């Protein structure tokens, strides 16, 4: 049984990576054979690597060069959270900051800024597109979210990653928050950024940590991240739509 599954998986991996016309012919023939539908049934059991190969969502966002950098990366939305706890952390250069990662994970962990910086990092020069109609190219450095997830070990039922931010959005205790699914969470360009243009992330752009999700619009890229939770639903979080702007009517999936 196990050997059988392995063979099918190996076959599919080869088929999907071969990129040949023979494959198409093969698929047509296979679809009429008896066991092919069974393979499709077990599609969810395919390795994540295989899914990435076949899912266009996993394509990389364009990356640019230093020559393309915008002279200045503007700030939008909150530029300095009116939150006493945040202000106290900022006053001490975020030495006491702890990124709390919990929810549906086997090992809830609090990461200091030094701790995050000591993990493997990724640097990328990308274009940020805001729905309000402006773009800017910036150079971001940070910890791939996949690295952090590997540390905390998401449980199988985890479906979304929710980012909880420091900035109050009204007088009622509503704070900015956002969420993405596990595909975006594992995308190589999804990073917890702590540097912008070779400098520690400025407060105006989300210090000490903000997320970059390069295939989505600007409002997905939560700034001032204080906590991350893995959940199986966001029905009971905020207005239940998966983000502050989503609760006001924006699309949850803001792919570009
Ligand atoms: N916590 C928080 N994150 C946020 C926002 C915000 O107001 N608060 N604004 C969003 C929007 S609409 C955009 S376009 C970008 C702006 O990022 P920037 O300030 O680095 O330009 O952050 C996004 N993330
Ligand atoms: Mo935006």
C-alpha cells in the first residue's frame, strides 16, 4: 500500500515536472483508466512541493535592483501607533519586544528581535502596491515566515495565519489585524521584515516587524506585528472577515 502510494506520487512528480506534450497525451489516456480518479482523490496527500509546482499562486513576485529603489518609501495608514505599550517598547529600541506566536501550534514561542535576526533571513527588492493608487519599490530584509512556522510547528488543522498589530483603529479597542492562508504563509517571499533599505524598519513603516506578502496588495502587509496566531477560522476574530479592512468590505484575497 505504502509502496503503491509512493510510486504514484513519484509518477505524478515526474509527470508534473517533465513539461512535455507526452504528459498531456498521457493524462488523457490516464483519465480513462481505472486508477487515475483514485489518484486525484488523494491529491491532498501530494507533497507541498508538488502543489507548489502546479499552483500558479506560488509564482514569485517580480524582484528589482538597487537602481529601481524609490527615493523614499512613503508611510500609509498608521505612522506611529497611539498605544502606550507600543510607545514604551519603541522608547527602548524594542529590546523588550516579543513576537508571540501561538494558536494551533505544537510549540508556542515568543521571539525577541535578536532571536528573529539570528534566524535565516531573506532580502528582496519588491514593488508595494496600495489600493489607494500609489506604488513604491523598497528593499526588505526579514525572517521567512516559513522558518518561524517550522519552529512553532503548526497543527494539521491550522488553516490561516493571523497577524495582530499594535495600532488602535478607533476608541473601542479595535486594532489593525490581517490574515493569510497557509499557501501564502509558506511562500518564499513572505517574510517578517525587520529592515527597510538596509536600515532597521522605521516606526512609520511598521517597526519593529511587519509582514511582506509580495503577491498581494498593501493592506495585507500588517505593520507593528505584536502577535501571530494560527487558526482554523477567523469567524470569531474582529468582524469575522479576516482583517481590519476586510471587515470594512475589502477583499480578503488581494492577489496581484
Ligand atoms: N498595522 C497596520 N498595518 C498596515 C496599515 C495600517 O494602517 N496599520 N496600513 C496598510 C496599508 S493600506 C498599506 S498601503 C501599507 C503601508 O505600508 P507603509 O506604511 O510601509 O507604506 O501598510 C498596511 N499595513
Ligand atoms: Mo494601502
